[in-house]
């Protein structure tokens, strides 16, 4: 595998999350989001879907 290979990513449109993920969620990957009740898990999902 070459070092210049760039993984295609889908942005979440949440700047801080995209920064942590290196630009977004890698295509073909699965992300498991575990949060405490009231921590904003559904809001994260809805924000990402609405902006996609």
C-alpha cells in the first residue's frame, strides 16, 4: 500500500468532530456512538444527516 493513499471521508458538518476524525467518517466504516443520557447523541446524528 502506498503512503500517498488518501482515504475518502464523509464530513459530519460538525467542525470539532470532523477535526477529530481527520476530516469526517471514512466511507465504508461503521461508527458506534455511545453517550450518556442527555449528552446529545441523537442531536449529533440528526445534525449530520440534515447537513448531508
